[in-house]
């Protein structure tokens, strides 16, 4: 029988098109992944319906579209927005007191339907909390994907010099970790992006069992991300960057991320500023979301931009660095191809990277990478062999690695070809959703059509 799936993605701004990626620290790669996953699943004949539950927001500071209770994504997929907490938009750390309200609303809504979901899939800790409780109340099988985990974030923030009280005040980290423990205690299945997540990150949780976990690497849309051809025109992209640059034809060091501490962008600017070689050989291009006025950004974003501005001034990088205020989402794929056409490099200097969708996008576009050695990039590089890993916590090492990576044109060409081949072989969306659906159909047997009476692992399935 065709499956009915319910996905929970509670924070950030999500809609069926024109995602505001990078708008703030909550609207990043997870938002894109969830939307693309829902679309890809809904396109399969084995799936009859996919519902994506998120928060209904009524706030003049954001689009009125986020106040629609229902929004069609595809004929078989829709966004359902349920109000909980204040009407205004809130960052995820402020949602915790209102999650029980959503649990009650969602239980009532699902009970009123004649056709319960076959699975609930919760994304991130807040949705994990809600999904675990709804699953227990209604007997619906439950999948959890953490995307990034509280214990790992806390570890990294402590290493960066923040103290426990700061971390608690800024990130409500204890509540997040408790929610992750609850989700893991109730989950029938935990989907991770990498084996490293399972073995090194989830294993720090007392309620995690490796028998729960299965690795499915995220996919990339090969219809949007593909190599450059000689016929490509980049005039609109050049209009973004040329006003900043004295020599716009130099190979760019390209970074695309949200302006948050974890992404470690100031360290990249520092490495670039300290190196005569990098400044002579490259331009630095930073795509950090869109902004109208830095003063109106949330504090963390404001702090990151302030660090960048100060470093640009310190190393006199005017004419060598570009960080445009605005770009369209449909320009991102072209930006990768533009950077590859100029024989540039994609740089991900994050302190930790649970996976790194931008790395897949860059590789599919023929753009080699230099990326953090913490998290998902290690597994991407092991399959694609399209660049170098680096300890991004050490600015000197980052600088030296970038100098070496941009020094050999033959090596660049080999990395470019390897990346394109590796993405097509290992990281297509079709491969991702087929593995996902196989787990939904075969991972467990259930007594009853929609109610979980007993969970029995199928014979022959081994833990990751």
C-alpha cells in the first residue's frame, strides 16, 4: 500500500518556493533539505501523501505567506501550518515553552482524520520532542533526524571559549539535549547523514542505540547543479561581485553559508588577510544570506558581520573581497559554475559540519573544495576525492591548505572531474529517496495498518 508520511519541521521560515535561505540562523540547509525531501518523496508512486507540519506565523516583518494554514507543494504534498505560542516569528531557542501546545493541537488534528500517517519524521530537536510525544499518544511509528546535535554544539562552543552559562543563555542547550534524549528514547529509526554522526555524535546520548541508526547521505538536485559550459553567461553574477573587486577575473575562494559562529567565516577572512599569496592569487567571495541593514540582524549575525568588517579594515582587503547584500536563490547554482569557470575553490571552514549540502552543490558544479575535517565533509571527500580537508580551528593551517589547494592547475582539473563523477554516483536525490523508502517499507514490521503494536527488526538487518 502507498505510504502516508508526516514530516515535522518547526522552526525557521519554510514555504513551497523561493526559500529565504540565510535570512537568519534558523533558515539554512535543513530547511532546503526538508523541502526537497518532501518533494522527492511525493513524486514516488509508492507514496500517496506527504504532509509537512510547521509553525503558522503572523508577523508584519515576514511574508504573509507564512500565515497560510495550508500551502500546496505538489499534487501529493502540502505544508500544514499550526499556530502555537506567540503570533510573531521567534528564533528556535524561544519555542520550547510552547511545544506542548503543538503536541495537543496535532494529536487532536490527527485523531479527527480517518487516515493516520504511516510514519512521523521529525527534523531537529524541537520537532523530535513533539514527534516523540505524538507518536507515543497515537501509536504511529517515529523517525528522528537531528541534523545537528546539542551535545556536539556545546562541545564546540566550549572549545571556542564560551562558558556554560553563556551557552545556556544563548542556546537553551539543556532543553535541547533533553529533547534529543526523549526523541532517541522513542524513535523506531534514526536517520543520519554520515557514519561519523552515528559513531561519534549520537553515541554520546544515553538513549541512543546503534541498532536504531541508518545512514542515508543527502542528495543534490542535478537538474540545478551541473558543470559550466562555454555557452554559459555570467553577466548577472558578475554584477553582484564586480563593484567590490579590482581584478574580478581572479579565481575566487567562495564560501556560502549563514552568518553564524559555527560557520567560522571570520577565520577564513583572517587566513585570507594574512596571506600575501592568497591575496595576490584570489578574490574572496562571501555569500552570507541577504540583509537590508546589518543593525537589524539578530545579535549573532550582527557579531559575525562586525568581525568581518573589522578584519577587512585590518588587512586592507578592499578590492579583494565581496560580500553582496542581496542575491536570489536561483543565482546560487550559477555562482558555483561562475567560480568553477574561473578555476576557483569552494571553502567550508565550519567548526563542525553535520553534513554540508553546499559541498555537494559545489562538487556537482565542478568546483573543488577545501572543507573542515569535522563531520560530513570527511565522508563526502572519501567518495568524491575533490579537494582537501583542513583543521578549520587553526587559521595558519587553513591558510597553508588554501595556498596549496590553489597552486596546481592539473590537480584542480582532476578534483573538478572527480567531484562531478562522485556526486552523480553517490549523492543523487533519486538514490537518497529510494534508500529512504526502502527503510520505511522494510526496516520494521508492524502489527496493524497504522498503529504500532510491536516493533520487530527484520531478520538479516545489521546495525550500522
